[in-house]
C-alpha cells in the first residue's frame, strides 16, 4: 500500500538567469523530494461475494477494523471476477480506489468453495492470481473461513499477514471468596463467538496459547489452595495437571515449537523460573536468585525469555532477559515498576504493565506506547502481526475487553459479566 513516491527533478542552472560559479555547472543538480500522493479515503472496494450471505459481512467487518478504508457502497457494478470488468475498468479507475475485492461461492460435494480475487485497479491485474478456499457448510467453519479470507486479502494488499483468524482467550470472574466462579473463555478476534472452555470454583490465572493455537495452559487456584498449571485442548476434552507440586505454580509460557513450558513456582522455596516438557515430567530450575522471579515469557526465537524479578527492592519489580545459550541475564525495563512482559511475534516489542498503566516498550526498554490506566493491573497482549493489542479494563463496574489498533485502524470493545482478566491472542490455528 503505497501513499508516497519520490519525485526526481533535474535542474539545469542557466547562466542567463542565475549567477553561479562555473564549477557548479559541471553536472545537473538532482533533488529527491518526498511528497504525499492524494489517496481516496476508501482504499478498498469490496463487492459482496456472489451466492454468499455469510462470509461477506464477516470479511467486510474484519477489514473495516484495520487501517484499510473499505467500502461496499455506491459501486458502479457487482462483478464476481476480473473477467467481468472487461470494458468497465476505466470507470473503476476514475473512482480513485486502489484495490477491488470480488468473488463468489459455490457448493461442491457438501462443501462451500469460495473463489476470490484482489485486483490492483490501476494496472487491472489480480494480485497473486485467483484465491480459493474450501470450508464445511456449517456456521463455525464458515465464520472461520471469513476470517481466513479477510487475513489473506489484508496480506495481499499490505504484504503483512492479517490477524483475524487467531482467537482471544480470557478469564471472566463472577462472585468473590468462596462464591467466586471463574470461566476460561475463547472468542474470535472480532469479539464474537465467545465460548466457555472451562469453569471452576476459585480463580484462573494467566492463560497462554500453544504456538499452533490448539492448546491453552493456565493456572487454577481453588479457594485456600495452591495454584496448579493445567493444559487443555481448545476443541474439547479434559484438562491435564502439569504441575502437581506444592507451592504457587503460575504464568505458563509455551516455547515457540510447543514442546516445552516455562513457569514460575515456589515449590522449592522462593519463586523461581522453571522449564519442563509440555507433556509433563520433571522441571528444570533456571533462575536461582534469592529474590522472587515470576512471569516468564519465551522470545519468539526461543533463544531467550523475559521475566520479572524484585531483586532491585521490595515493590520495585523489573523485567529481565535470560539467554539460554550463555546463561546471562540483563535488565530490560527502565521504568520504576514493570511487570507482565509479553513479546510481539517478531520480538521487536514487549507489552507490559508500567506502574498502573498498560504499555509497550521496544526491546531496548524504551516505552513506545502508553495505553493508560485500565483499572485492572494487567498488561496488553499483541495480535499475531503486532498491529493490534487486546487488554482488559473496568468501566462503570463492567469488565471490558478492548481491541486497539496500533497503526490507525478502528478500536473497539466488548463487555462481559463480572471482571474480565488476562486476554491473550493466539496465532492462527494450524
């Protein structure tokens, strides 16, 4: 998506109009100027797919939440493929909208096949050719197919993978004390289709997705008992206890290949960071400071992880980074109170809690975005492509999940029952 281009002007000075020394006239002066090309407010024209009433609204809604400006109104025709633009391409070009999305659905042996094209209107060419997606003919599969298509359309236009086919897990709490009930829920990235994965009497903490988006690790603390980490398949089935150890077992984090889990535990005394197989077994202690070390989170390349320690003093937690290869530990954060670190998918940013504010810093520790006090002391979570974050807050006594764009797209919120905590965004399920 290009809105800038360079203008090169060769200026040949003339001795009849300018008094310039002769040595300056030996070559033309080349100026490179950056300037903005006026871009139509709507950057994508979306024609609802022929034969479809389910996918198109989902795709249009997804794309409207990004920085792309999308319209399906007042279009000169309703083509289903580029072949139907024959003779009318100049009309589309005169609109000043750079991209056009067209498509159609058809049935094939009980499945729904969607063919679609993203057209560069200026050149009249289809970007990367015709795309096709086959889905089961049921509500769940069709909804997911809509997100997948939206992601692909976004990627074809921007060069960056979309993030709508990932899902968001979060905790919903109602009641308190012995009456507290916590639910681990999962919803689509557009805030719809929420489902309860598990419900417990007591508290659920720190859900974490496996890299393939199929499993969630989380801690459960019954009333007057220690937290235990469980791993559960999102598609169903019972949860398996990973850490049946005495002590506080919290903050699981899957390794990038899904084979291991980092977590914090106090089963050997003060809280330390441990690593173990994601299928269970004996944990390996990694940190061994006299202070408390908690909230580990793998880097995307798996070569290091960040964690929180109070070694600087009571109530002065800071974020540190541990390198697996060397065993070296370095301090990352620069603020007075920093907790709950989580990397973006490319490792260039870390979402964290800065004092009472949800914030984002670069890998060097400088804060780049401050999302403000949310009323709940929790950090945001990045979307798969790092262009958006999700975070929990409390407004007017209601729990709110906010999905915020970091690059000019639309932000929106979803309310729930009781208190909402710890939203975390998965990658796209494999």
